[in-house]
């Protein structure tokens, strides 16, 4: 569906504000956390803001579960916890965000005070102490986890060898975020390489030639085999996945009228799966350092495969991002979200919409879904049609997102009684 951008934004803002007021602190502070990672001056590079968001929801989950006791703690259960779980959740989120974005203290404090006032809460509520203890415990847990190293490590520019990634046109930027993201201590999985794949196909293989020809034909900026509808869908999925997927989870929490205990669990499951999948994808990117389609196609005559005809001026629909092709962050991120959501609700058949952030470049602003697999199928195709990934990279990371979400669901966030396997 298509609306004017200004009208759509006003509708979305109205829906978000209304939804947050009707939901709980978890959804509201998820929106604040996402915004904090995007704020000018302190914005995180690429998808690395997923780490901040996951830390927020780890603290929120433990704060809420310390009071409600419906699900097992992620890290800490505050002894004798009582009070408002909303106050506990808001306080935990606020303190984690202050720790990670100290430059945003004025804005975050205003939001925290406004939340308490709007919900008839006081800093004297016992839930504030619970949230404080949960936040402090998670902040300590994540200290020294390898995230956002300072000083920054030397720029990573890959290799000019055939088949290897190197900075791509037009910006020719070093890898950003850099290799450190693939070495951050995960939240639920045991190590960044726990689900390491076998890697991309050999350059001389038939599979490589097949996927090479596909992205060359369908991902080109000019003379492409893409239909107009495929171009629109590709550009729809050219938006910010962190924003789009978190907004979708907020929508589902509101639509299904989750109480704060279940909401804390849903957001913990999705955001930690997102973070761990992103870490694992970046680990693969550096481990295999596989070249992007723009370099592969421009140097196709030198790859040793007589089925891959090169094109020295081939240009993708959009600029290739500044990191290696294999695997796909977008596919890992969307798959981990959708699989975590499906496991939470116990079904893949869910009705929801997703809004793009790429309003300026597509005629599609909102898409409707009735099954989570529809999202994952679209993202696989879209990244090829944008000219930025080979299909084998997309499929690999879709599988990775599934494996990470499955692992998190089976090993964390379990009910205190019974099970929901």
C-alpha cells in the first residue's frame, strides 16, 4: 500500500504512541532503546546497536521476572522483589541506556520521568529498586564483552586477492562495523562460531556460477531482469532492519495484548537472538572474507570459472555495504526475529504488517503478512535483487538465524513450571 510520506509518518506516530500507552513499559522502552542507537552523535555503526538493545532487554526481563516469577531469570533474580513490574522495567531500561549512552542523559532522564508520571508511578515504588539491581547486574555481566572497543582497532580492508572482499564503490569504506563485532561475547549461544557454516561455494563450482548469474542478471542497476514489482520489493527491504524488526515485535506484543511478564520474555527472546545472530554473521564475514557481487562480477573473467562472464562496469541497484558478502546480516536478523516470534507464539501463522524505513525510494511503504516464512522468503530474494548478496550467503544466514533462535528458546527464558516446547 502507498500513502504520502507525511501522512504515513503521522499515522505511524499516532499508532506507536497509542500502542505504547495501551501496552507496558517493555514496549515503550524498546522504542526508546532503538532510538538511542540511532541518535546523531552517538549512533552505532551498521547493525551494532542490536548489542545495546539486547542488554536493555536482558535487564528488563530479569527485573520483571524477579517480581512476576513466571519465567526463569536470564542472569539474576532479585531477592524479595516486589513492587510495580512497570517501574522495574522502566528503571532497568533507563539505567542500562544511561550506562551505554551517557551523552543522552538529558533526553533519557526526561523520558524516564515522563514515563513514571504518566503511569502514576514514583521513584519510591519498590519496583525501582528491583530495576536498579537488575540493571547493575546485567551491566556488570556485559563488562569487557568486546563491544565497541576503545581505542578502535585498525581499519579492516580485506584483501585484493580473487574471491576476497575489499572496500567497494562508491565510498570504498573499510569494514564498518569492523571485525570486533564478530568477536563480542554472545548472550545465549556458546561462542560466535558455534553455528559456523561450511562457507561459500568454491569459485569454480556450478553453484557459484548459478548464483553469480542470478545476481548479475537481477541485481544490476541498469538492464536488469527484475520486474518493477521486484524492484519495489527489493527497495522496501532496503530499509533499516533494526528499526523494522523491533517495530514489528512491538506491534505483535500490542496486537496480542501481552501482559508485562510475557512481553519481557518476547523482547528478550527476539533481541538476544538478533544480537547473537549478528555476532555470528560478523564472525563468518571475517572468517571467510568473501567478495561482494560488484567485485565478483567486475572481475568475473579472472575467477577461474568459465561459466562466469565478467562485466567490468557492472553496478548494483544499491551500493554494496562496507563488509564482506558471506553471510547476510539482513537475512540473519530477519530470520532470528521471525523464528523467535514463532517459537514464542507457538505458530508460524501470524497476521502482522511491516513498515519500511526506505520511504523515499520505494512505492511500497507497508506490507501485510500472514506467515513469518513470507518475510524470510522475501528478504532472501530482495538482497539479490538489490545486487548486494549472492543467494548462498542469504540462505546460509537465514539458517543461522533459525539455529540461534532455536538455541535461545531451548536454553533460556523457560517457564518456572512446566514447559512450552
